[in-house]
């Protein structure tokens, strides 16, 4: 299964990075460290359209 890179913006440092989403997992929520500042982020993936997942990013400690 192919991973889809989705550009997201970190709520800590405001940099953009690509989150890799596995569309075979359906809607999902997981923690990933920001690729730039390494703060833990809670990523919520909505797969209404499996070809272009919507990813919402929140600070994990909020
Ligand atoms: Zn960051």
C-alpha cells in the first residue's frame, strides 16, 4: 500500500512538513513528532477522499 504525503503545519514552530498517511488504515489518530522542532503532535486523519486525506494537527498536550 502506498503512503500519501500530506503537507501539514506544526502548531509549535509553524513550519510545514510532510506527514505520511497510510490510506489502508481508514480514519486514524496518531502522535508524530514534528520533523522540524521535534515536539509531539496529534495528527487526525479523515479519509473521506482516500486520494487526498485531510490531516488536522494539534499540539499533543492541549
Ligand atoms: Zn515544529
